[in-house]
C-alpha cells in the first residue's frame, strides 16, 4: 500500500467505528508499525484541518483517535438529521398507528389482518421513530410480540392520553363486541386520515 492508500484505510476504519480506536489497534489491522500509524493519523488530521474539511480527527489520552464532524458544521448536520426524523408519516404508517392506538396491545399479525397487507416494514419504521414500542408478549399461540403506542405518539398527536382519541362510531351506532370464539376481533371501520 502506498501512503495515500494507508490514509484511506485509516479513514475507513475510523469512519466505521463509533468509539475512539487505539492507534496500536489500527496499526495491527493495517500490519504496520504503531509509530507509523501515529504519523499517518497526524498527517490525516493535518489534511482535514488544511482543507477545512467537514470532518476532523480527535486524539484522546491513551493514543486513541476518533473521526468527528467539525463543530462549525454542527448546525447544518443537526438540520439534516432533524429533517430525516420529522418526515411526514405515510398513510400506511397512520393506519398502523390507528390500529395499534385503538386496539393495543396488538400483534403484528393482528395489524396485518386488519389492514390486509404486510405491515412489517411500517411497524419497523414506527419502532425506529419511537411512536410505538414492544409491550411484552400476548397469551396466544406462538406468544407473538405485542405493540402499543408511546408517550412520543401522544405528544406528536397532541393527546394527553388514549382517552382523547376521537370516537370510532357516531352516537347511536351499534358497537360490535368481541368475537364469540375467543379470537381477537377485527376492529371497527376506521377513517385514518380523519382520526389521526
């Protein structure tokens, strides 16, 4: 490897590690002398500083190094991360949230039964955004994972509690009861966009 390739290897390893890494460990991975690794790290650090890169190398006690974003660009980094997390919810996500909020705790198969389509991707995205959470396991065959909405869901939708959810039925409309055979009943017809 030439020097540029060695610098590239260091960048790749530091980028892949979320925690500071010892120069000796980097040297071992590259099969070079630890002193040479330290010298390459200082070269890379100087390159970033010279060209005012958005990245910088931090050196910690114990010969540990970490790649980080330069504080000057922090506000822009924060904005792009906020944009990603504040993206609007899709109609599918609103449907899944409504099914869970009105029927919790529910299994993924129950959600899919109500919606009539595979909902695993939508459930995963809602878990990632913190709008739903696992709520233990249901006492059903296979012990499926149960899901419920979180306090974040209540805050995002301006609700103090689930009791503040709009009613599913008009006054005087009959409310279907649970299935007689003990299985989970399908929830009532829901107007997702109106309720959420």
